[in-house]
């Protein structure tokens, strides 16, 4: 293999910030030669301790997060252009100082526009990553869709997180040969907790002796928490000791909590807003079934893949997901979990009841999911595809 080009990853999402995209970029960087990758990311309150633990360089710029701020009605577009121009000046200096040969773009909008401009002015090539909704959401705006097509056309290569995302890129004019599919992989180093810690977690949250449905992720509409709640009364009839554990936070939290109160489900639903790694592992280990019936919304919001399904499989748990977006690539139906119609509460309820009441089936799907994660979804294998693009 030829020598890898020295690259700069520009991303608005990066640890210690929480989230699947942030974790994705961390694992990519950890599996590239440390002298060949530098990260440019927003400043975080606890970033220094995290940065010191990494083998690769990280540059923090507090102005980077502001680039993702929606433009306001009054002077909004002018202010956004000013922020982009100011950041472009910073970017030029970093590229020159570190002798950068390739730009890696974490968010196609707005950062892809900067990479496109840099390529035209300095002839530095760029590769951008796409996770699905970053290219489906902007298409409702003709101006953003046109800019997307320009960024796609000028990119040297594109990294897609699934074949679903690959196909969406092709619809926008991307050449298939320019696209590499690099699946997210779960953190296989996240070890199982000892029994006493799991019992402590269960005792603190009154989960001892309960059947547990688990969802992990941001509380956003597409994830389908609302439809699981609507299906819950039917599920409870077959599993009276059920608790639906919702781990995460987000804009839908208030609506979901109100629904639980209004429908008398408080004894069967537990919200965990701030979840540390230990509690997350305990939740996965306690869970009987992981469920997240993600659906595509009318505005283009969609699950590009769904790393949480693989995280649950990595703990040997069966999973239920919505038949939409890239989810069918994360879940093999009736092999590692079950795919359902994500808008049909009856379908969701039946799948949950099936796995909660048929322990042999649930165990088999969970073990097959675990085996698949170890054989097909690990970061060293996935990042080899990116290394090929950087030579």
C-alpha cells in the first residue's frame, strides 16, 4: 500500500461529546496512523482530559460549533457567511502549518462548502462522510440541494455509513465507484459488568425481577419511542412485569413523559436522562430485548444505519427495528433480530411479545447477533477501506 496522505478531519461532532457520529469519528481516527491524522473539532468542557488520552492530534476551535447554528431571519444568512469566512481563514492556517494533503469532512453541510472552496483555491482534495439524514434532510431546500450536488461532484471520494446512504448519494449524482461503505462498529472493548454492579443498578431503579425492553438513543421522533409507548398496553397484557427503559435525552422527552402520565404507564416506563458508560452497560446486560422502531419522516429525517442495534447485539441481546432507511443492514430479520413496520403499533407489539415470551428464540437471535458483530463489524476491518482512499 502507498503512503497514507496526512489528513485533517473537520467535524462538529467529536468526543467527549456524546453521540453515534462523534463515536464513529473517534474510532476512525484511533485506527489510522496517529502521525497521519489531525482532528479539528469544537471545544468541549471536558475536552482536555479526553484529548490527552489520544495518540493523534486534536485542535479545538470554539467557533466551529457555531457553524451549525441555524440562520436567523434577520441578518441570519449574512451572519452565517461571516462565520464561514472567519473559520475558513483559520482552516487555511492549519492546513498550511500541518502540511495537510487531504481534508476529511465530518458534516457535508456546512463544512463541505468550506472544503469545496479550499479545493478551488488551494487544490487540496477532500473526502466527506455521510450518515444518511445529513443528505436527506437538506433536500427540501432547493438551494441546499444544489450545494449538496456541487460538493458531491467535486469530492475525491465519499464514505457512506450504509448502502442505503450509498443509494441516496447516487440519486444526488454521486458516482458509485467514488463511494466506500464503511459501517459503524460497536465498541467491543466495553466489557460486561460484574453481577454485583448489575444488581446495584437494578436495585436503584426497581428493576429486579422485571422483564425489560430497552431503547438507547436521542429522544427524537424518528426513533419511534412514541410508537413503542402506544404498543405498551398490548405488550403488558402478555408480560405484566414489563418495564420499558428509555436511555437518552432529546427534544421529544417532554411529550413522551406526558404521554406516559396521561395513559397510566408510569409503573412500566423508566426514563434515564444522563447515562454513564457503566449504567449503559448495565442496561444492556439487564435488557431482555432492545427495541427501536425507527421510521422515515416526511421531512427526510431517517436512520442511516443504527449503531445501537449492533451495540445491543454485542451484549448478546435480540433487537427489534423499523424496516426503514439503513436499519435492514444493521438487523438481519429472524437471524439477529426482527424487522417491523415502524408505523404499525400492532406489528411492534407482536414482535416484542414474541421475543419476550419465547426465550429460546430471543437467546438464539442474540447469540447470532453477537457472532455477526465480531465477524463483520469491527473497526480495524472497516477503517482499512478508509486507508485505501487516503493513499
